[in-house]
C-alpha cells in the first residue's frame, strides 16, 4: 500500500472556487473521510465538510469522489487508485455553501408537501394493530433510507433540468412508497404523485438505485410500483372506455 | 457590535435527537409555539446510531414481563444509584411510548401473531427490546422527524448554542450562531429543554459523533444547574478495533443477543470465568444453556455475554491486558459459530444483523457470517448529566428542563442496553409537557441581558482575532481526548486522575489561545474551537466526581478501591459551579425509596 496520497479538493463558495491539492499520509484501512479529517486538522483547518456518525448510518458526508456520488465515510482508500489524485467535490445538484458542504434544505421543504402517515383505526380495543412480518419487510427496505440525498444528486431531472419546483426526486418517491405501502396507512397520494409530485418525469434510468449506499432498489421496488398505481388510476384504457360510454 | 437575529418561542428545545424531537412534539401538541435548535441537519442526530432496540415491558414475547420486572432490572443494572422515581415512570410508560411510535408510522419487526417482536439484551430478564433489525434508532428518529415536521415546530438546523440567558434566576432563552453563515441568533423562550445528548468526544476511542461534546451539560452548569453521576461513563464492550481508522464504531449488543459469543485468543469463552454474585442466579453456567436462552427457551438462563456492559467491558479489558487478546488488541466476537446449531445461519445473520454485516464487509473486509469479529471497549454513553426532578424533568434552574442522555438519574451507575431509546421518548414526552405548562404559567416580562449577549458574541469571535498563529483547536481536542482515554478511562486511579486534572488545566489555557484563519462561514475549525469549552467542563466534572467516589461500582472501576462501599451506595455525587467560578463536587444522600418500590426490588432479587 502507498504511504501517502494526493487529494484534489474543491474549495470555494457560491461565488465560485477551485481545486486545491493536499498531500497526506495514508494507512491501511482508511476511508476518504479519515484522509479529509487529517487534512483538516493539519493543513486546512477551515475546510468545510459535514459528517456525523462515520459509520454509514446518518448520511451526512455525501460528496462526489472521482465523479461518483458516495459517502466519504464508507469509501475505502484501498478501492481507489491512489497513483492519481483523488478528486473530491460537493454534490453538484444542490447549491454550494462552502467547500464540500451544500444547501440540501430543498429536500426538507419538498418532504413537507407529501401527505403524512394516516393510520387506519386500531385493530383491537387496546389501540394496537396486527401486521405480518412479510408485509412489514417490503416497507422496511424503504425505511432503511439514511437521507444522504445521493440519489437526488444523481437524478437528471434535478441535476440537469432543475425541476425542483415540480418533481420530488427519488428519495422522496421512496418516502411516498413507504407511506403508500405501509400496512396501516389509509391516505391516498396517487393523485398527488401524478400532479403535484410529477412522477412522470422519472424515466427510470436507475442511476439513483446504483448510487444508493443502503442498496435500496429504488426504481424497481419503489418508483415503478408507484407509477403503476398512477397508470391504473388515470390511464386504464378500459376505464376510460367505460367513462366515454 | 455583532448583530443578533431574534426569535421568540414558548418552548425552545435544544437538540433534535429522540428526546428533543419527542419533547418538541409534545410541547407543540399542547399548544405551545416551539423552536428546535440542532447542531446538525434534522434527522442526523446520534439517535440514528442506536442499533439494538427500545426496551419496554410489552410482554409480547414473554408474558411474565411487566413494569415491575423492568423497574427491578433497571435498578439492579444501575447498582441502585438510580433516581427510583424515574426508573418507575420509565418502566411504566415505555410500553405506551413504543405503541405511540407505531401509531406514528414506525415499523418494528413482528411476532408470528403480528405483534411487536422483542429481543433479548444484557441485563433484561425477559426479551424486551422492540427493534427493527439492527437499525432501531434510525426508525425512531425518522418516525419522530416525519411526525414532528407537521406539528408546527420551527427547526433551526446546524446551529450551536453558546449560552443560556437568565433573568432573575429563571431561564429566558439561549443565544448561539448558525454554521452556514456564522451569524448570531437569539432564541427567546419561556422554557428551555436541553436534549443535547452525551460527551463521547471527550475520549479518543468512542462510538459517538462529533456533536457529542457535552454542550447541554456545560450550558446548564454555567447557568447554575446541578450535574450528577458524572463519574459514570459507559464503555460499551464491543466497538470495532480494526482498521485503526474505524476504531470505536459500535458493534451492537444484538450480536450477542442473537447468540454471538466472546472468545479470547486461546479460544476460551472467558465470560464464564467471572459472574457477579447479583447475577449468578439468572446466568447460565454452561454453553448449551446459554445458547438455548438466545433461541427463546423460557426455562434457560442467559449466557454471561449478556451480563451488564460495565462488567463485560472490564472482562475484555482483563483478557487483553493478560496477553490473551487478538492481534489488534481486542477479543473475538463470533456469531458465525451458530451455523453449527442453525440451518441457513448465513441468511439468518444477514437478516437479523444487516448493518453489522455491511459495516464489517465494507470497512474491514470481513464476512461476519464466516469469521469472528475483533472487538474492544469504546466510550459510548454518559449515565450522568443534568440533575432533574423525576416527574417534570426540570433542573435546579427554574424553566430549564433536560431529557435523554443529557439528563441524569434513570440509569444510575450503569445503563442497560435498550433503556436509552425508551428514556428518550418517555422523558422527552414528559419534559415537553412540563416545559409547555411552565411556559403557560411563567410567561411574560422577561428581560434579555443585552450586555451578556454582546459579551458572548465577542468571546465566540476571539479565535479569529488570534488567527492561524493561535493554538490549533483540532490538536487541543486531540490532546484532551488522549488524556481522558489514558487517565480517566475504564480503569482509574487517584494518581492518574490527579494528572488528568493538571492536564485539563493546561489544555484550558491552550483552548483560551485557540486561533483560526478564514471567515465565519461554515468554518469547521471555528466550530471545533468553540466546542472545546464544553468538552473541558465535562472532562473536569467527570474527573472530579470519579476522584471523589472512592469505590468501584457500575461503570466506575477504581484500581485503588476495587470493591463496593456500602456507604457510597447511598450517595450521588453532585457537581455545580461555585460563586467564584470554581467547580464544586459534593456527596449527597439518595432520597429514600418508598416501601412499595423497595418491595418490588426485594421480590425480584
């Protein structure tokens, strides 16, 4: 293993910025976040980054590492080519605040537009419900989401076309799927999915699923079933025929 | 003169982990205008790291369980230094709080008949932990977050609180700054709830995130509130030890709950070698019985791996010191061995412990379904904190409340796994309710001390005046962590702790000289410099309390006083600020336990 590596880190703010090179010692087992911490402590004390758990559970340290959206805490240096500089950039889809920190507040605002959980009446007089593990498991996959927003970062509807005002993006479609498929939920979000959340913008390129650090099958398990619900409700040719008759 | 952006609320909640969010939801539900200030983005607080589960005597898996057993387990685990009123309320109210989470959308794992499944955990007599695989904390915080955002609370993300504001001895708000722009804020409030979590960043090896710098404890201390049980820092027995860069990251107790065993380098299950008297009757004395327990045999006793965390951590420490450790200085934790007892063990492990599987696979190149893990103790949890009234959660400062890890009392000398998530919701709910009530009856006419506001702001900006020539704040923090790890760790002595006090005093001087280049916008170096002051207060409090308690009990192990002392078993240690700013440490008698609770403790012995 090499004993030092070059990190090419984007430094700047909303007004602009540039890459700066930092050479730092590296050891076996290190992840990118360790190297960045070391650079911060020894060479660039005011380097801005977010992190919390350092164990892939909180989804704070999202960045683009050699052009790939990843969590810095879960990217091992041994999986990168250290003969070349490691390029670190902030997520491109969100406005930059400073260095590796972006303004992800849109995600929180967009979540507010989704109708919240509304459970059916309890199954038993003591106010409790009964659910089967098999039914719960389908939704548990979606609830693994750590809100790192890497899927939002890579979604071309947001990244290239900036449809933030109309489209909620893969993270929040997964959130809607978790609500819609929740065994107890009695709310109806199908109309909102079509009109307010513009699910039709998604053309299932599966980029979101490929970058998900929790390996949630975003497109196949969450978005496509939601699209099917929308199609069943609004575009069923038989229903439309009956409607005309 | 620095400008302050001003906000006004009935209840201000500082911290947005489980306790803070639960308090905010409760206060908002009772009609209060609620502001929440948190150090990170919403939903990133340390609660997401909780793995094993939330303890509540639902009796879904074993119908012999009830609040009395849970109460007795909690008191036994805490070595009877607990605030018995909190332990009682906690045991009684936790089931309702878990059901409440389900009503708000949490999806716990299920029993065959569709109820909430519960698992075994250290120190709990019956399977008691409602859980979601090994990511229960994430489920909890997301549930509270998604419910809370529709309750009308106003959230100020990525803000650090610098000081609490007082008027005639009553708390009337807080001031601080936001990370994004580095601007100052004043949050005026009729009541304040501190839910800032723990202090793990005072140590080098910790499972805690950067946020855990003891801010709430230091804020309360400076406002004149009393702290207690500061000597009791929980070292979780199983943190990762290799690779070095991930040292300290938690390995859930759930691994042992599912049948994982601890072995030393000689292959011996050393946990059978020493079983404390208080637990002899309920601990298995052979491997076969222990296995049956983990598989739900109601007549089997628990394996010694599931003894309390303080004990397991010390046994691991002993093995490593005796030269029977692993190559990287830990012991082996083996879950793969269950394949000799269970068909399809690999899938079983992956389903029950998915994050552990991924954590080791990704960070250590190790497949836990095939090989044993290397683990060792890691600083995990602060039993001590702000002294509060058991019912209302109000501190000794009127209008100042505390809940969750920041508050002391429930756990005594040692916390049982699973009791912290239930702590968050039970006492978060109580703190929110009583803070809202307090705000209603003690509202108006507070004066903000503008001079204090300005003084706080200029103090906070001093690191910029010193610039890059000042002390490197990262280095000061690192040196403090090293000192606490080496001198006030799992095994403590008078001599080492005296050295620690000297070091802390020296580090205080260096912290006062900390400097940082650049500007106020999202400057991590500046944030680190500011966090130092809280870290130094809690480090000193831990050390002074640990020095005064001349005995070994729960999480405190004194090599120079290795036994328990009956006299100390009747006392808490209180830490507070003296009139001249010096730290006072005193012994205070425990309030007497009512006879009915005494009877419960006796009955369950």
